[in-house]
C-alpha cells in the first residue's frame, strides 16, 4: 500500500467542484451536489471567479475557494449577432480549456485532490483521478441545421470522453425537461448517469400571494441588462406587487425599491426560495438551472429566452408544448399581455427521478477503490 493511498484513507476525500462561468446557473445547480458531498462526509473545495465565487462563498462560507479563470464569454446585443460573437470567441474558449487543464495538474498536487466534479468546464479532467463532467446538453442545437449539430456533437463528445463519467441533470425516461438536448442516439464511450434535476430548493407549505410576480434576471451581459431595462419599463405600470432579483451578486449598484416593487441584486438560497414560493407567477430567462428550480417548486412561470441563444429558445418552446411553462419572446414582450395569457394557460407538472444521493455514493466508492 503506497503512501498516497494510506494518506487518503486517514482523511476525508477531497473533492473539487468547479462550475462554468456562463451566467449563475452552473453555480447554483452545483449547490445540491456540494450539499450531498458534505452530507456524505467529503471535504469539498470550490473553484471559479467573479459572480460564481461570490455566490458560492455566500452559500458555503467555510469551504476553501481556489481562484480559477473562467471562459468569460460575451454575448451580442442582438440575436442576429450572437452566433458570430460566439464563433469569434472559440479560440479564446479553446485556450481557456488548455489553461484550466494545466491549472488542474498543479491544483491536484497542491491540494491533494481525490476527485473532480466539473460542471461544463471541459479542461478539468485528470489522468489519475476520477473526474465527472456535468451537462444537460449532450446534443447542441444551432440555427444551421443537422450538419452543424453533428460537428458540435463530435467536438462535445471528444472533450466529455476525457472524463471518467458524465452526469446529466434530467430524468432519463418519459417526462424529462431538456428533451432532445439531454438525450442522444450517438453512444458515448464513458458511463452516462441521469441524476434527476439539480435544484437547491424543496417545496414547502408557504402560501402563494395572489397577484405577486417574481422576476429573475440572469445570464451574460449585455443581454441581462437589456432584459432588466425592458422589465423596469413595464413594471412601473403594474398594479400588483413584485420582486425583481437582478442576478448581480458582485455589483454594488442599486435600484430603489417602492412599497410594492422590491429590487435585490442577489438573494441567498433560502430567501430566494421564499420569494419563489410566494409568487403567483415567475418571469425569467429559460436557462436550464432556472427551469429546474421552477419545476421542483411546481410554480407557474413565463420564460423569455435570451434572443439568439438556441438552447434557451429550444427549451422554452419544448416546455411550452408540454404545458410546463408559458413561452414568450423578448422582442414583443408585454407584461399585461403575458399575465393575461398565463391566466388562461393550463400548467402541468410531473415528478422527477431523484438519483443524486445514490450516484454520489457510487462516485465516492469508485474513488476509494482507485
């Protein structure tokens, strides 16, 4: 028995959790994973920067946080320019992947890591450690049709297959949220586990307040601000009460609240959960993490995809067809019309397949055997 193995047996397993810096959704959906690792007696280290760092430090102030540069992807102000903007950044993204892979080699030595859980960070795999990749996009949707999706799937699988296994935060069968995104007819060469929805919330007995709206602003700039300005312009004419969570945990700027309209840059998980349950309707981007939170709490929602972001557009359309949410477009958004549509919309919800606890137990056993 070598020294490293004996050392690992004498202490808790050290697991690194690192989310992608593409909005806050990757960070928020890592929260239930971190909680479960701690529950199963692991030592958890976190990595990232910026808003993700601030959010996770607030949720887990006692955990060690290691600085790690993000991909720092920027969006365009128009949907037409988004595809070109993303294409322009591919060399920068590839460079970030190479740099984070080299960063991990040093981090493994410095912090004596035993395992890695990477939420969509493609470079965080290691030859001698058990490494997990989390994604709900086994299939990437584009506006250019099948040929482009096949190329992107090949690139996607190339990176994912460097990891030990892949976890998909969705139901495997029947009633799933991500639809064609989380399922593929192309076999992947590593174990694939559907772990159920990753939400930091649990439904409680709190009563809903009739007429109360909750706006959840999120996503990369500049579209987050475009959405915010649109909401502010219309909410001043709303007769009921509302809460606006701006999705800016690291911003010191403020928007004054009124007696009926409350503005927050950020809310901790327990406070946000309370606001979500209080709302009659939630208005938000159709980011997948937001969707998982909304469906876990079985809330009526209106989702407005980021213009030009094909994943969000697909999710909003697909979930509207399933009657899980009402899908609206940003370019012609009217709050008055949206509320009228929501009142006549027949919402339905279904149960999730909760497997996170079992999958993490298996993950821990695999590390102990290695």
